[in-house]
């Protein structure tokens, strides 16, 4: 999706988020993003896979709380079977590899990192890869493009960086194409972090698409049930957005919580996944 189209989607999400209690109509939302009702409905439905009205249901706290309740059992099954999710048509399988203590100390010395900026359903994103796997995915905005590059370079201070649109294009396409998640070989992700952070990130990749869990549930899964706050900190430091799905962790109250790339983008990703991987919420 071209960046200008996602910006319209994001603006619409902000408006829906702020006004969902009074259930604004299609005409009003379309006017907010400068489109006719027809063109906005077509754009939004093409992006989300559902209508703006149905999407509005995904933004409510009631839906979020229901999602938490239903996802708990799915998460149990995912852990018991070792799969990302039981009986799903498409599973995004990600293998997480942590740097060894020696490699951590070297800070990427001898490593070549290729990176490029590519369109996604959620705006432009920076994708960085090594011969061993993906080391960064970061969503960009007009004011954060340079910041994402600087974070990447600070995380791997002694690596060699090469801009390569061609070398990262297929990886970027795979990340955001659900039709390829089931049949393609697993994507490898390589991360730098403390033992606790890596443990949390490994727990996150077990949360199936279309599901959400609380920070407390993740804390229990990593064997530290009283560590919801450190879990939140580890989630916030996730270097590989979307693939390590920190967007699937929300507050136990049903509040969607913050997201490094903006709360609207977090809601956009969760609702996009809900539209692709879950039964639509009832109208009750």
C-alpha cells in the first residue's frame, strides 16, 4: 500500500478511536480523510478486509476483553503443541536466534547488515537482514525515519551496513503476505538482548495471529508471574516489529496500550489480523 493511502487509513483509525462511542457514519469518516464515501469504503475494505463499520467493532474495549478471554485457551494449546496456533489456515512461523555472549560483546563485528525501506499494509517499514536472519523491522513515519536507522546502527555498532532495496524486498514481501506464511520455510530472526528479553520475545512469537494476551499472561509463560512490568519493558525493546508480535500484548483491562510505532498503528495491526484470522465479532 502506498504511504499516502496508509496515512489516510491511520487518520481514519485515529478518528474512529476518538469517536467510536457515538458510532460515526461512513460519510463523516470519509470526510475526515478527504475522500468520497465510495472511495473511502473501497480503500478501507481493500486494506482491512472488512468494512469500516465492522472495523469499528475491533476498536472497542469490549472486543479487546473478549479477545483476551478467548486467546487464553488458544495460547495454552499453542504452548502444549509447540505450534504458533492449532488448526489455523496460515501460521507465520518464526525462529528466534539469540546472539551468544561472545557475539554480544563483539557488537556485530564481522557482520554485514543489508537494509531497505519497503511499503507494508501499515506504512513504510525498515527491514534489515543478515546472512543469519532478520535483525530489524521498524515502521516509519515522516519524523522517525532517521531514528530507526540510528537505532539499528547503535544496536549493531561494529557491523557493516549496506543499503539494499533488492536484497531485502522479498523478505519484506514475505513478512506481510499471509498467503506465504504457511507454505514458505520459517523466517529466522536474530536478536541482541538480555536472557530475560530474549525469553519474552520467544514467548511472543507463540501468540497466534488474531489473538492477544496480557502482560501478566506473558509473565506467567516466562516463569516470572510477578514480572509484568519487566515484561512490558522487554516488549517495548523488541527490535523486530510485527514478526516478534509485541502488538499482540495488551492490558488486562482491555486497553490496547502503547506501541513504539504509535497506538493507531497497533490497533491497525490487531484489527487487520482479526479480519484475516478470526471470526468477525458479533453485533451484540
